[in-house]
C-alpha cells in the first residue's frame, strides 16, 4: 500500500510507499504509537533527550522525551492526534525488551517502531541473526493484540567512531556510508523474513544523503566544514541534535504520511532546540528526498 504526504490542512498530494491507508489531517480519534529502542531513540548526548518529556508517555518513567517527543511535536504542528509512548533502555537489544519488558509492551498499538542496537549484535557486530530472531518473537506478540499493527523497523546510521577509529571490525577504514547500508540490508532481510513487518524507516540512508549533498560533514575527526552540520554527538557514536532531528523527520514523514518540508523554517521544535530556520529546512528536505527515493514511491 502507499503512504500519502499531506499539506498541513489537506490530504496528501505526494505518495510514499509503506502506509496502509491515507491519514487525514486533524483526525479526532487519536492513534497510538510505541517506540521500542535504546539510546538512539532516547536522544542520548543531546538536548533532545529530556525535551518535552511531559508530552509523551515513558513506560519506564525514566523521563525521556527524545525522538518520540519530536515526533509528537511534529504531529501537533500538522494537526494530527497521536498518543505517543516509548519503552527504552540504553545499550540493549530488542531481545532485552521482549525478555525483560514484555509486560509493558504487550498490548494493542496502532504503530510500533523497533530500533535495534547500533551494531545489531554486540558480540558479533554486523551479524543480523539475533536481530531477525528477536523481531520474529516481538511481531507475533504485537499482532496477537492488534492484527493490523503497523510495525516499522528503524535502520540507523553509521558510527563515525567505528568507521574512522574502528581499529578493525566490519566497518573500520571503510567508507562512512557502508555501516548504514549494512544495517539497512539487515532490516530489509528482517522485513522479508517476518510476516507483519510493514516497512523500514531509512534513517541511515537519510544521513548518507545528507553527507552526499554536503548538508552534513561526513568526517567529524577532521573538523566540521563551515556551512555543514555534524550529525554526531561528541562521542562520534550517538547523534547530535541535528542527527536526532533528521531521525524524527524520517519517522514523521513515513508514519504520519506528511511531507516533512511542510513543517517549514519556523518549525517550533527546531527553534526550541537551537536549529536555525535554514538548518531545519535543509534537514526537512533531506528527509523528504529520502522518503521519495524509497522503493515503491510513485509521483502523481
């Protein structure tokens, strides 16, 4: 089925693959979304982490706002009604959430976003075996509660610390885009293997697009080029505010079905988090272009 982008007051004019049905603007009935993940969902090492935490429900009562709070704010600006929840634990895989937090997540949701550990497997970096197996446990549980649940797998970004300072490993001394492409390939494999996975959120591909277009600097170790953003935090591992903002834009565009560019230069989350209007619109453009480039995209 197709996703349909919308303006702030109209139904969409630009379709994107992945959505079950068009999402009307200013819907009176709230939809529910759960984000399951770790520090990459929490917004760790950035101003995003605790930003507007009171607007979302942290099922662990840890006080995180993170990417879910950005998604919530974008939907509010678009006139949509979403109840947003998160269940996160830093440094953990999806298997941890199934094994240790099942009582919190085993309920009916309209949409669930699954975000895996940054290297897929801590002991065997790059190996997708456990990742696919854990999705194979989680998705049937979610579908037992709601057979129409929209499960989306988040494909995250390349870690600069591993690409440039990796000292071996699968991504050491390889092009910065490689790790993100490997993570996306794993997500695509999981989607194909597990019935009920509706789509993949191409966050890592949006980062790669930002590097290729020189919106963002691909190598933080040689200094940040003037006029380009650094998508990583100080550890060159987690995202910066810019990186999490781009992550949230991709999630918003795919799930809410609205062109991220409609948020515009006066978007309030960007303003509150210290992004300029020009930076916000550049990242909105990157997110929109990446969603449009996804397989199944049709323009009418």
